[in-house]
C-alpha cells in the first residue's frame, strides 16, 4: 500500500522561541521535563517519524498531554511544526504558502473534534453543506452531497432538523458527515467519539469502520482509550511525552509490547476482545470420511494433537474424532470411524476469541473454516489459554524488569 502521509523527524515546541535553546536541548537528548524547567518551553511532539498508508485507520494513542492533538494538528499546520516535515502524497505541507495551505486544508482534509460546534441556527443539511459552500459549489450540488454524507452516518431524514433537536451522539454524526461531505482524502479525528456513551461509541466505531470499507479514506484517529484504538485501528501508534514508543498492528501492541509504557497500557485490556481466531489457529489433522480408525490415529500422531477433523469430499468439516475414542476403538478391533465422530462448531479466522470461548467447553478442538466453509485449521482450547497467558506474562516481565531497574 502506498504511503499517504509521511511524517519525518517532526518536532513541535511551544514557547516564545521554539527553535532556540529548547530545540538544541531536545536534539541533544534532554527530556521534556528538563527542557520545561530550564527554558520554560513545552515539548509537544518529539522527533516523530510515521508513515501512514493510504486507506488505513491509523490510531494515535496515549495519555492526556502525550502530544496526540499536537501531532495531528501539525499534519494540516493548525500548529506550525518547529522542525521536520510532513508530506501528503508528494506535497510538502510544511512548504505551502498561506494560500496553498488554505486550499490543501479545504480540499484534502476533513477534521472532527470531540466537541463539534454546529451552527445552531442552521438546519442539519446546511450545517453539513457548509464546507462545500466555502468551496464554491452550487446549492443543488451542496445539498445532494450533504444528503449523501448524512446517509453514510445514518442520519437520513434529519436534514431539516436543527442541532438542538439532536442528541449528542447524533450531533457528533453530523460533525462526521460535515467532514465527509467535502470528500477529503484524509480525515483527522481528534477524540471524536470520546464524549459519547459506551454503547453509542461502539456504534460509531462500527460505522466508521464500515464507512472506511466503502470510501477507503486515510484516517488519523486519536483516542486515549486503548480498547477503542485496538478495535478501530489498522495500526496503532503509542505516544508518551511527545515521543513515539511503538507503532504496530493491534496484535503487535497487544502481544509484543516494546516498552514498559506500552505493556502497562496493555495489561488492562481484555485480550480475548482483540485477538482473533487467526492468532491461535493451528494446522488441523484432517481425514476424509472414508478414513479408518488407524488413518485418524496416524494423522493425530503426525501433528501431535488430540483429535482429527473429518471432512467431506469438498473439505467441509463433519466433526472430530478424539484420540482416546480412536485408541479405544482400535483396541476393540473397530476400523470404521463413523461411530466416533463428534459434532464440533465451525468458526472463521476473523472472529475475536471472546466470541468463541463458550464453544471451548467440551475441550474438543474447534474447526476453523474459510468463507466457503472449507476446513483451514483448528483451534485447541488449551492453546487459547496458553496464548492469553503468554501475553499476560509479557506485561509481568516488563513490569518486573522495570522494578529491578533493568529498563531505562
Ligand atoms: N497551545 C499550546 N501551548 C502550549 N503548550 C501546549 C499547547 N498545546 C499543547 N501544549 C502542550 O503540549 C503537550 C501535548 O499536548 P496535546 O494537547 O497534544 O496532548 P494530547 O495527547 O492531545 O492530550 P489530551 O488527551 O488531553 O487531549 C502538553 O504538554 C501540552 O501542555
Ligand atoms: Mg488532545
């Protein structure tokens, strides 16, 4: 996938003389605290390097004050970077003159904030169409685009309502529709869902992901909620004190935290809600319906597992034969498998583990199938537990390393 936004060695320092002593100290490796104490300048972003791919939801995550908003604001120069560069496609945003910058903001970016200010005396249609008016589009075109954007966020029918008639969640949707109406390449979303109730928030996350599937925008999404980050992000960037600690897929962040800061965050996440079946899927010992008990046992032995999956002629799972049952049958001279097959559920690769826990009750492996229902692997309940335990251990080890001072 091609790079849409390239942020290189980006620094943002707040204060009277950002590119003076404060920058020199920062580049010499002094910390945000030392710089604040000795120069009175605040480091917002410290040497950020990020490549954001076209069409991804790139999440910036970190505690309050970690520099998330500063970073995103440097992308469209609502904040002027102190050093470094921001490229969008081949445009060097840091080099645009004021007029070019205005055009860039208007044509290429859309922003959604936590508290989105709608015009109280304009109806919803006109609120959403506002950006298009600025762009010089005629009224019919504006209204049509506004209505399309409202449909995308599930607000068809509210075009003539006024902001005060809408709930907070609906107003936030209007904000999103307004940003989408101008059809920008890049959406900048700063805590856009943070003020919403958990349930509404989840719905909005789902909608954002479905809008993304349809429109393939490049989205920079800021949140301080790790669950939200891991849920919506194709990649997640973890920030602290203006610096980037780790950039990775949700799975990377969760299973391979690189610093104690990231590990600490990860500790409180319900891994089963993030990890997908794919992470614990193994090869299945598969045998055809015509196989004998001996065939099943040799398939089981070959893979060192506890059961074989029986599949039909198209490769679809029919059930499993457990090792115990097969060994017992063999001892009693039974050759035929059919009486030993036990039903097991089938699941797909992209299901989160939390959704399949209840299927593990029997202790038998669960069949993993592709979109056509063909067996592509197997999940062993005990492996899932081991994997979850392994992730838990990483955070503990990092925690331990920290208390022993082994980590800087
Ligand atoms: N306009 C400003 N003037 C001075 N310092 C600022 C300004 N904006 C941000 N900062 C400082 O820069 C640092 C990063 O702030 P920023 O707003 O980017 O954090 P954030 O991660 O978005 O936090 P939050 O989750 O609270 O929104 C903080 O130390 C903050 O005090
Ligand atoms: Mg912020």
